[in-house]
């Protein structure tokens, strides 16, 4: 499925791939990218047959930031509206019924890193470069960077990265917990799909439940989060997938999960 700035591919292994497709502009985020992302999420929000979505970029960049040429014409009102639309579109990724994994194949700067951080986690190419350099342009991140980075890597590290605008390599991103893993560039997407296939092979309802409980629990107290876990744990015992998973374990065979 083709959008003006994105390509959506559905593989045969129940993994979908969304590619930001503006390689001549290093996939820079403009208003069209935000609109297309919103449309993609709307089309996928009820797709229970998809087990995972991989988000990546065409060419040598994941997303090398926002489209500065477009933004030079922004005033206060337009910039505020642009930021809000970006927040809404990226935040909506969390509402999808399956994990979203950022495959950062190159530059993920500014809005690009914010898009990656809006995913469940990041796999980075060994050639990836990541950062939030907005302060070097006289602004701050506008798509959630000031909020998500600290929640991922800790606020002390986040402050240093935000205040300096420093761009880091993949190995440092892995060290500070920004990236979940790093794969060599020449086999990057192959390794990404190999790892994501492990997610797709698991019980879809269990993965979805774990994702939701973790997301909601992060926004509340430990006690309330534990209550969410108890409820979700019990509910999964009423599913066919739980029965299949445990029976397969006892029988020492691979489970055949059906998402019910």
C-alpha cells in the first residue's frame, strides 16, 4: 500500500513493514509524513491478523529530523499546531493492537529519534546515528523528545543529550538503553526480521496484554500497575491461546497460537 510519503508492506509472516519514503530528503518529517502516519495507524488499528509492525526509512536514513526548509516559514500558531499533530500521530502508535519496532537503519535525528522512541523499542544498525540536536537550531524537540527520552534512558542522561544536542553512535545508544540491540549494517534488516519473527510466533493476546499493561503501568503507581497485571494475567487464562501454549509445552511441541 502506497502513501505520498510512506510505503506499507504486509509480509506473509504476519509482520508488516512501514517505510518512510523520502530518501532524497533523508526522510525528513514534514506535514505530509505526519498526515500519512495518522492515516496508516487508522487503517491498522483494527488489524488483529498483524503480529508486529517494523518502522524504517528508505535509503541511508531512518528519519534525519524534521523538514527544516518547511519549518523556516512557521510562526507560533503554525508551529504549535504542527507539534500537536506530530504528538497525536506518534502517540497513536501505542494504540495499535501489536508491537511497533523501530529499525533505525541510519540517521535518526530530532523528529526521527522522536518517531523511533514512540515505538515499543529500537533496533539500530551499526551505522546508525541518533540524537536530539534541536537546541542547536534554537528550539526544542516538538514530538515528545523531552518526555520520552528521560523515561527510556533516565533523566540525567537525557538532560545531557538534550542540552548538548549531541549525536551518538549505535554502540552508545545500546549502552545507555536507547537501543534494544545493534546489528551489523550489512545484515541489518535480515537480523531485525529474524528477531521480530520471535515476537510474531508468540501468543498475540499475551504480547498485546503485556504491552498494554506495561504502557499503562508506567503512567501510574506500582500498586495500580500490579493490579493491572493481576487482572490481565487472570483474563488470559480464559483464552484458547493459553490452553494451546500450556498443552504444547507439556507435549513438548511447538504451539499453534490463533489469537483467541
